C-alpha cells in the first residue's frame, strides 16, 4: 500500500471503515506545514460535486505526528481523514454477488473471504485522499525548487479539451465541476455527463498532467527513471488504464526525423527545441516540460441492470446497483494525478541529492 523510496507514502484505511489516510516518511525537517493548503487540495478531490458521487465527506485532515509548531520534525507524518458519510447498506449484495468490472471477487479470493468490500474497501478511490494530503505537505519543497505540477481533465468520452499549455488559469463553475481548463470543452462535458447520469450509465475519461521547470538530470537509471516511477504510481490510481508520455501512442506513426527534438541553447542551458519536446530521455528530465496523459475506464458501479454471478448458486443473474457513485473519474482524479506527480518528483529529487 505504499510507494516511493526516500519519500515513502503508505496508504491505509477502507472506504467504509473509520478512516483513511497516509503515513509519510522521509520529509526533511523544518518544512512549513500549510494545513489550509492541505484542505484546499482535498476539496478538489472530495465527493459531492454535481459530476461526482453525492457522498458528502468533509475530508478534514488531522495531522497526528511528525510536526511541531507548524513545521516538520523529520519524523514520519501521520495524516488521518475520517469517514463520516458511508452508507454500507447499499452493499448488502456483497460478497455473494460481485460487481461486474470491480475488484470485489479477486480481492475476496486473495484474502480468503476476509476483505471489507463495502464501497470498494481498501481498493476504493476513497484512499486517494491520503495521496492528495501527502502531496500537499510537499508544497514548500516544490516552491523551494521552483517546480510546478498541474493537471486537468483532458477528455470525457469523445469530448477532448485543448492541451494544458494552451489553456488559461482555471475559473468558473464549469471548472469546478469538470476540472477542465478549456471552458468550451467543459460546457460540453457537463452536458454529456448529466445525460449519462439520467441513463444510469458512466463514461471513460482522461487527465493531462504537465510538470515544468524541472532541472536536467532528475531521475534514476532504468526502472527508477522519471517515466517508470511516474507510470508505476499513476497506474495504481483506481480505474487507471493507460499512461502516455509526450506524444504517446502517436509516436508509433511517426518517423525518427519527425520525433527527434533538436538541442538548443537557452538561458537555462541546453534544452530540447519545440513545444512538444520530450521532458524525459532515458529516465532523466531534459529541462523541457514533461507532458503525460492518464486514461481512466468508465466507473463500474452503474444504476443500469447488469449480469453477475451468484456465488452461492453458481448461476448468472441480474444485478442493479443502488447508492452513490461517480459517473466519470477524471474530474476528481485530476487532483490525484497532480498529487501523484508531486510525490514522485519530490522522491526522485531527494534521492538524487536535491535539498530545499
């Protein structure tokens, strides 16, 4: 339930348990702890929005250890977020009627039938609150280095937004609902998701992330390179199905003469030329912005009738899921993708000797 080497984040809790949270190890001592920044970050991820589950969680973060007088002590920081609005009766069909597309059945098999599957249990997206809170602790680290990580909803269904680099700072009600910085695309996204909600269905989506102002050479060789470390962490986000870097799958249709980025001198030193230049080569940052996209499947809990297996009778039968569920992942996942990017680059930086 954890990731990172120097900066280690371990998640705990269950969706319908007492709490969720994270244990953060490896933060340098003396970092300013901005509790309001933590709450602001959590508010971008929490349920209750018009395009999200109607579960109402205040997501107030309690810092139980590792800080003193507003700064980190160098000891592990324990972050706790209590659950207050779980409706476990919505999951009375479990464990004998596992949901299509969910981890219910594999997890029950893996644990010998002892898993808490209510609301997804320990595999639920609810646990990503700990990731977001942990990343918010790293704000002063990122500020000291001058690095920036930002993300937004890149697509919902067939509706695709402009790239982050071409969008203005976020603003307005449609931004709050979609977390998409392209206002025209955001309006269309709202209409699509509201239509699907009326149909008791869900839709796939994607999140774009841009990491800028990294120095050249951040990363570790091979499996701990910038892209591999990010890909491993991002693919652990519930419902993630693909991660693309730079030009992604489009590279399969390009020639080397098209894809290769020339080097040029800048005020910051040698850098790749071009707006879409690769932000990492060989696992190390190039100094160009690192651009990536995470694709999410449609949420599996939908109100439409589906077919599942009755584990008691061994027969297939219909299942209609009731309760409060997200019709689309990206608007809430944007905060999680952004937080994951922050944690990964901070871990690699501390491993590589960068200090605040």
